[in-house]
C-alpha cells in the first residue's frame, strides 16, 4: 500500500517576514541596527543621526495605557537625569504617526517617538523584541554607546514598567569605561 | 559591560527607611513596612490612599507605612507645589493631616486651596507661605524623587513591601493578602 506523501515543495515557503524574526533580544556588544522611521507625520529620523551620543531606545507595546506614570511619562519626568550623560532618549512602538503625535502632546513628551508602523514591527524584529502573537513590541530597553554598539539591553515582563534604574546604571558604566580600551569596530 | 539582565529582576528600595528623614506611620518593629511613592495630583494615588487607609485599619500595629514624593511634574501642574506644601506642613508637625486633606481634595490643589488647608490645620501661615515661595522643601521632594528613580519606581503609585518593589495589583484584596503573607512568614 502506498502512503500518500504530501510533497514538501507544495507547502508554502516561510516568508521573509517569519524568517526575519529572531527569537532573542540583541545583547550587549552587538552593533545596534540602524533604522529610519517617522517621528512626526512629515519627518523621518535615523538612529545613526545620534552617533556620538549615548542613546536610550525604549520599545513599548502601545501609546495610551491608562496609568499616570506609564513608561514614556516616567522617562519624560526623568529626562534631566539622562541628559546629565548627554544621552538621547527615544521611544518606539508600532503605533502610527498621528497616534504618536496625539500621545506625545497629551503627555508633554520632550523626546521623539518613532513609529515602527510600516513594515509593522520591522525594527522591533531587528532588535529581537517583536511579539508576533500580539502584533506589538516587547517592553524592551537598549542603551547604545556613541559608537553605535549596544551596551545594555533588557526585556521587562510585558505588564511591568521597568523603571529607569537599569538605564541609569548602564549610562554610568559607559561613563566609567570611557577612558578604557576602545570598542572593536566592524 | 553589563550582561543581559535576568527577567523579573528585583527592584529594591535604594534609600532605606529612616526615622530621621521619612514620614512614617507605625513602629520600627512592625512586621511589614509598606513604602509608597506618590503624587498628590494623580488619581490612581487617590484610589491608593483609600486602600492604604483600609489596610491600616486591618493590620494596625503590624504595618508600618511610609510616604515619599514622586511628583509627575510634566503632566500634573500642581504636583510639585502640593508636595512642597505637605512637607511645609511636616516641619510644623502636621504632615499626615495635610497628606490626608490633599488626597481628599485632589480636584482643589491650587495655591489658594493649599493656604486654606494650612489654615484649617492651624499652621503658621507666614512660615508656610515663605516655605512655598522660597521652595525650601524642593530639595527634599527632589531627594524623594531621585531615590524613587534609583529604586525602580515605575509609575504612581509605586509600592515597596519590605524594601522590594511590589509589582502586583494594589487593589485592596491583593495587597492585603501579600502583606498578611509576609506577616505570617515573619512569625517563624
């Protein structure tokens, strides 16, 4: 009796979308993937524009969570502490530019929000922090040094706002290492 | 450089509770200490205020409660001044009375109401006004705020139970259960 075999060639190929989604967050020592995204309806900004400054990249699931001190509001409040390190603060979620605009106005944010909207979650995927089942990014933090290398990364449980202490520790470490051996450039 | 941090790392109170500087209700030998970082203009803190009061009634001597400032000045225009007003009441030995009045009147935290509350509490108004206008207590409020940042405060209110950030829901039932659990543990 012949078993019927389903030819593997008739199965659909995994799309680039699926293949391109790493399962783990990028770790310290990895160069931070560059990206160019809308920060306002008519302005696009690249991560590489912030070369020569430490950068804090905060991925978060969505604008408008119903709490006073949500993550972006919190970082906005703590901004002066980040600025002591000359660090640039950036938020990034899959929300569209108009949503970001309204949210940013409402919370009086003083740093840009990047719109990882089209292709959806592509930058989050590059950083290993996209939640495909939910269609939003993880709550993940990256501290990138002025040479574009990730120096610290952290994923918080999706319901827990991580706070700023990890970021501040990482920025302090960057400072104390400034005089030490230089980074391996690719 | 720092390794990837473990998920669910513990956020700890960076500035230990001290009777020299903190506003405390309850004794040092209470079985459990609850620290709240709060903002007087935050509605969630307003809810938490009622919940803490109920819990204090339930736990009595077993609970020590500490309040520290964490004003979200960018989104709450009155938060900073109100925090300073509570501290100003504090140097005149009426911190908790003022704290309570403020949370009972969150929709009225403008300067004129703050003076009204100070008057009701029998404070020296000249001194109170001077404290506010000279921002005598801004440094203290900032010290609270920075200690909160350093401890991993991640919103308002943020609670610490025996020095560890509390991540669960702070609704009455859940928070009370957690405190009771810790109290029970300490009996062994």
